[in-house]
C-alpha cells in the first residue's frame, strides 16, 4: 500500500449539456482498495461524473486518469479493467440470467467462460434463477445480476451508480458484504447512493450539489468540518414543540429522529441561548454529534442561502 | 351519462394540449406525418402512369426506302416509341433487349419497299421485352395502327390501289421473356426485392434504437466491445433472415406461380448479398438517427414508400416522368428488380447485370459509411 498511486485522479472535470453545467470543475482522488461514496440530490451530476470516468461521456474540459490511463484518450484501455453498473438496469430483460452472464463473459473475452459463469451464479446465489428471464426478476435480484455481470472479468475498479436504489435491507446488506470482501482483495469501488447508512459505510465520501463538489473526506471529517452543533430533545408531545423551535434565532434545522427531535445550528452560543427559554422540565435535552444527513441538508441550505 | 363518471372539458383540453406538445417535441414523427401524405400525393398524383410513353426502341433496317423512314418517323410521332438507334446489328439489338436498355426492336426486312409496292404484303417484326406486360401492351396495340396510317399517306397516286382491301403490311409482334403477358412472372420475382427491402430496413433500424431505448446501450458502451463489432454482429443474423426470405419466395415462384427460372440461381444468390447489405446499411443509418423505435419504423417506411412505388415494382418504370425515374435510379430496389427479372426471366449473365450492380454497390458503401460514422461510441 506504500506507493499506491491513486486509482482515480481527476482535475477540474467539467461537463455541460446544452449550456447547462452539470459537473463543474470537479477534482477528486480515490485510492486503491477504497470504498468511495458519492452523494448528492438528484440531478447533481453523479451519473454524469461516473459516465465520464467509464468513457461513456466525453468531458468538455479538465483531465484525469483512471487506473493510470487518461480518461480522454485511453478509454479503450480503461473499459476492460472496470465494472460499470448503470443506474438503470441495463442488461437484456429478454435474456435469461445465464444468457446475460454468458453474453457479458464473451464481451470481456473471459477464458473458461462456462466455469466462470457457473461459479458466479453459485457464489452470488443466482442458481435458482439461472434460467429465468432477467426481466422477470425482482429489483433486488436484478441488482444482484447486474453486480454479478460486472464482476465476471474481475475488474480492479467498480463504478456503481445507485446500485441499491429500491432494494430491500437484506439484499443491501448482502451487497455491502460483497463490496467489503472485494475491497479486501484490493478492488476499489465508487458508489453513488442516497442512503445515509451506506454513506457511513464508505471509507470516504463526497457530496455533490448541482455540479459542485461541496465537501469530501471520511464521514467523521465531513461532520466535524461542517461545524454543525446538534441537540436532541425527547419527551411527550414533541410535535407541539417543533413549530416553536423553528423560528428561534440560531436554529437552522429541526428534524424528527425516532422518538427525539434533532435541533441544529452553526452558532452554538446562540442556539443554546434560544433553547434555554424552552428548558422548563417537560423535555430532556442532550448534546450530540450532528449526523451526515443534517450536515448535507445544512450544506444545501448554505448553498441556497447564498 | 354513464361511462364511469362525468366528462370534464378541461381535462379533455389538457390531454389535447399535452398531445400537441409531445408532437411538437417529436420532430421526426411530425415530419413523417406531414411527409408521408405529401409523398403519397406526389407519387400517386404525378408519378404513376400506366400508359408508358417514349419507350426506347432500336430499328434493324434492312431497307432504307422512304417507306422505312416514314414508319420510323410515325413511331416517333406517336409518342409511344423513342427510336434511339437505326444502325444496330442484330447482336447489338438482342443485347440491348436482354439488358433492358431498350424495350422494342423493330425489324424492317430487306426488300421491304419492293414487296410493298408489288402488293406482296411484307411483314414488319416488332420484338418486345414483355417482362412487364403493363409496360408494353399499349405501345404494341398502337404500333399496328401507326404503321398502317403512315403507309397509307405514302401510298397514293399510282399506288393508291394498295390502300384498299387488306392492310398493306403484315405486322408481327413478338413478345419475348413473358410471351403470355402473365403479370405474376413480373410481380413475383420483383416481390423478392420488395420483401427484403421492407423487412431488413425495418429490423435493422430497430436493432440499435432498441438498445438505446431500453438502456442496454449504456452497458454495451461501458464494455470493450467495438462499434464495428456491434454493427456487424447485428447485420449477420439479418443477412441470414434475408436469404431465408429469398428461398421462400423463389420456391413459391417456381412451384406456386410456375415462373420459369431461366438464369443462374447461384449468380442471383451471390449478387443478392450486395442488395441485402445495402438495405441493412440503410437500416443501421436510420437506427443511429432515430431516438426511439417508433421513429426508426417511420424512417424505414419513409424509405420503403418510394422504393416500392418508384422502382418499377408496382408501375412500369418507363411510365414514370423523368424526375421520378431519376429518383428511382438512386434506389437499390430499382436495380435489384432489373437484376432479378433479368436473371430469372431472361437468363442474364454477370456481364449483363453489371450495369445494375455497381449502383447498388455504391449505395451500399455510402449507407454503411454514414451508418458507421454516425454510430456514437459515447452517450452524448
Ligand atoms: N444526456 C443528457 N443530455 C442532457 N442533459 C442531461 C443528460 N444527462 C444528464 N443530464 C442532466 O444533467 C443533470 C445531472 O444529471 P445526473 O448526472 O444524472 O445527476 P444524478 O445522477 O446526480 O442524479 C440533470 O439535470 C440531467 O437532466
Ligand atoms: Mg444518477
């Protein structure tokens, strides 16, 4: 791991569609074996960025390498080394699970095609569905098939675009187990997601908003760098408290969280001052760390505020 | 009222305006909706002429008398014939008919004027390429009258007695290749080209568009597969489909319609590869232009319509005005029909079909080049 040159290193990558900038001067480095999370609201440019890495879209400007190859000029060398899973299921619905895998194995010119496909079907738990048409699989199994298809050729980098959207918790857990064991083998993953629990599972993450990279780092770094202070309130009839909290000076967010309310703001002094007026014994107050979601929402609020 | 609730005029308007917005956004559909009726109007209104005129004719004149010249001049004036040469040899004339460059050969026998003056009722032989009966029938019936009237004017004074009684000349008509004038002989082999055009263009136009529409293109483009591999990989299966279609039509022609197959079938199968590939090239080009499958089908029809109407399949080629013939000459189907009819009905050899082979080849090269150039290996 000592002299590990980054798997992905891009500088000022920019892409616009008919005059609208979708990815704006994005710079990013991802190291070997890392699981890198990609977050941000819909339309932030996550998919566009991943497509530029995989050679599906040509950046307007900027430069970068992927697995040591230039993303602008050497996408032909990059493609055999990556596994790309599109946001939308993009295998053939009118082919069976095995036919799809056979097709992909042939495209990647895998030796021992039959054995590789058999092993993959077995290992990914697809045996039951091997002869079923891909179009008839449930969302979770489609995702599993898509992941299997992009693992056949043992890629060194996985680019996974919202791989777990609409997938049940058990299937998500299985998926992450796979990603972790692949990471242990040195496979790097870039995963876009909307799930906060998945964001926390990533070694590092980046938050994108409408083309701009707002923050990146480990989950802890992102939280502490945001400077957001949070208090948790619990007690009876919290829903009555919420409208009272929102207009208070220093209160930027009030979010229900299980049986508590999370109240956050950047100015700790002002926040506590405002909250003091409500500390009348009916509720219990507790100082806690802000969570990722609160940080991201606060980032968006700041951005929109100016 | 009934029918599950009340009718809302506003909802109705909302639907209409939404449809209009969608229609406006979908430029190709819009263009097709306008284009197809216009095309049909032009073709049916102006281009179709079941009474072909100015049919190319050569004259084998064994006699250079004033009577021969009168007959040739009268043929020209009748509008049905266009005499392109009066100095051909017999072999040249035969070749011109076989390759379809002329429709008629008029043979004026030696000593024609002498026999005529003596009242010996000499014969005039008009040989016709009757592959397409519709193209020749009117001209053939006109010829007899044209010849007799022309001679009637010349036969005056001392010769006026020849005008009385039976006609002064004996007009012999010799329809070649399809002597009974059976329309199926012309239509059925032609159908081969039409069916290949229709199905192959549509199927290949859909091939790549379908990948884009279903999102599978995204997966394909992220793999190391090359555009050319995708294109060729999609073409080959349809070439096989094309040959199956040909086989069915050939069997039906032979056994069902009893079409005489005179020429070399292997030659036909061989040159058909070029025609099939030319159509696939068109289909692939369309599939790189269309944004969805519906557009792809529409484009295929936009190509199919002039192909079927202006190629000489439905209507005699020489019956169309010159501008329509020019369009027809561009289309591969026009040339393929001549090749198919030439080989099957006339026993054409490779040399004889060559003039119709290179336009198809040129078309193929151009369409495949455009198709490959337009095939985007990225999603932008
Ligand atoms: N091929 C395209 N043509 C035009 N606009 C596009 C195209 N792809 C994406 N966009 C636009 O770019 C923006 C970012 O999209 P995307 O990268 O899919 O975001 P995300 O994956 O973060 O949701 C969106 O506004 C989207 O409409
Ligand atoms: Mg996306």
